[in-house]
């Protein structure tokens, strides 16, 4: 029996490799054969067929074929071969059954530092196989013809799901996966790629953005602080290779031969580049101090202990922040381009204070590519609306609208030195807040910074502005108060929360 089974298996393998697929024809012999076949043997034998063929044929051969096509050994074997997914013994809630084989489903959330979040299980290997197969087909990968690690596939699947729900136009910026020829050309020039990085590019080979249209749709996101505005996109392998060659020709010895540029700011004049060292897999960012190569150094963009999987874990942590709402898609700049904003929008890196119904929220972002600016901070101000925690009615607070008059900042640097700064308005604006947004006119924008692009009217969102701390060093903080004038003439002093400046573990 073992000899005949081996011969039969080899015949199946040869047929699967040829253009002629095995045909599934019900006969009296096969009917008898299937009736006597054990599920374990069927799992081994049927695994030589394409799983989709097994699924589509199970209703048209026989009842026994149908039974065997759904057997657990077959789909456990397919899960192991195709996705490297194996069942796990889980404690059962049933007192009579202490442990039960459960198969992990694709995680729908990313955990801390890019690791898997909570994993759900199913006792049906077939349902698990279908769920994993849908993940791959969503990113247009056939898992049987192109072997992509399940963590890479699920990451791109979750990115695509996020963009589908929040900004579908981002999906159109991604290029098709890199071909074997493109990978080979790069490896011939720079050396072997870490396997996880290679597979990341085999799914999507960078982004194509245009300066005149969607140039703020970079995958990593960006910000605007005064004239310093950027969005960081994923480079294709060809673009990365050309940029690497240009740097080596213009500044020999500036960086290692194995450094591959993988992400770069897509806006003019912004020198922000991320590299992967193909030798050890670590991710680095170009830290540019004076806009000249010889005044530049590299800094780790992800913990160096991640090694060969650094890019994968770095991107998964970025995805986690999108899922949790720490990063979000919102208008950036005076013209309101939709982009992933790298100033935290929620979570423990967002700081909030409410005074008489006026909410001030702040967060910070480290501008490693521009050390002269140092840490940037973003301030959002608005009047809370009904049904929101901290809401105060117009009658209780004593005013309908309020206009910002002056500000007072208390800035503490890394050495504990405190500096107090006072001034009128913020970056030339004197925003007039009302419930639901703020009013844009010649009073709130006397220098017409935003009026030219948007025109007069009520903006249905919080007033947001960004500024920078200058030379506070590696860490520090900013806090203070804002003085508003209500439409009743009264002065309202609003507290600004203490915003912490620090150098993050993962840099984007």
C-alpha cells in the first residue's frame, strides 16, 4: 500500500506541474475507493490538488468525496503547507473535554511594537483556510504560486482595509508587486535583500505620487510646520536603486554600499529618507542638520534588536497606530490636503484640558530631519458640543463665540531650564471659536494665510496649528494658557495641557 501510494503521489505531482490538470471523474471504482478511505489518508492525497479545485468539486462527485473534502486532516495540511499555520491545543470551556485543537484566524489588530494582537481561533480548519486565502486574494496574491509570509500578507491586507474604510484614493497610489527580475537587478547591485523586505516589495512595489495631485498621500504620512511640509512615500525598488547610486556618485563613502532607500519625503525641499541596511535588516533615517551631506548622520528608525525583520515590524507598528487612531487621515496645511497626520490625534500621546467648555488638545512630533526645529507641537482648540464630556451650555459659560487674543507658553528643556514666551494670537491667527468649529474671516486670519485658499465662512472642525520648540534638546515640555475674548466682552483664560517632548522608539 505504501509503495502504491508513493507512486500515485508522484504521478499527481507530475500532473500538477504539467499543463494537464488531474480530472475528477466519479466512477463505481472511485466511489468504493472513497467509501473505504480514511480522513488522514485523504488529507495527504487530496493535498496534491489545488484547494480551490477541491472546494469546487466536492458537491459534484459523491457524498463520500464531499465528506473527505471537508475533513480536518486535509485542511490542516493545506494550512501548514500554504500559510505555515498550525492548529494549537486550547483549553476547552467544556468540563468533559480539557483541550481542543483550534486553528488561528488572521489577526485583525496589530499588537505592541508590531507584534500580533489578540488572536481568534476556530475549530474548523476549512474556515480558517478560507479566511487566510481571502487575506491573500485581497492583495491580489495567489498563495499557491507566490509564497508570501502570512505576517507580510496580513499587514498589507490590513493596510488596504484601513484605506478602503477611510481614504480609498490612497489604494490607487500603490504599484503592482515587484517582479523577480526587478528583485534580481537590485540584489546584483546592492546585495541580498532580507526575506521579509523582499516579500513586502513583492506585494506592492512602492507608490506613485504626483506633486500636482496626490503628493500628500505618502504611506508613512507627514505634517506641516511653517514652511516645513512633507509627506513620506514608499519608493519602488528601481527608485531606491537609482537614489542609492546617485548618493554614492555624489558623496563617495557617505553611506554603506548595502543601504537601500525605501521611503522618502515626496515634497520639494524636504530631505527625509529612510534606509534599510540589506546586510543586517535594520531601518535607518537620514538625520539632516544643515541640509548638507557632510553634516548628516544616520539614526535607527526602529529598535536595532529587530534585525532582519526591522522593516516589517516598523511598518506593522505604524499600522497599529493607524488602527488605534493615534495617527489619522486629516487635512494638512492651509489648502487642506488629506494625509496621514503624524501628530498624535488620540491615545496617551495626546494631552487635553477643558476650561469652561473650551477644549485644548496638544501633541508633539520629533522632526529628526530638521534639528533646528527640534520637536514640533500641534494645538487643537474648539468649543465642546452637546453630549460631549465637559460640555457647558451657552448660558452657563456666558458666551456664544470667543476669539483668541494672547498666548503664554512655559517651555522646559532637557536640563530643566524654563523659558516663558508671550505673544498675540498664534502664528498670525486669532481664531474665533464656536460650537462645531471656528469662523474664518479677516479678523481671525488678518494675514489671509488661509482665506486665499478656503474663503470666508464657518469651518466645521477644530482650529489646528503647528509650531516648534526650537532647542529644548532630546526631551522637554511645553504648557501654558490662552486668553480668549468672548462675544460678551469677557476674558476667558484657558489652560493648555503639558505636552511632552521626547525621542520616540519608532520614528516616522
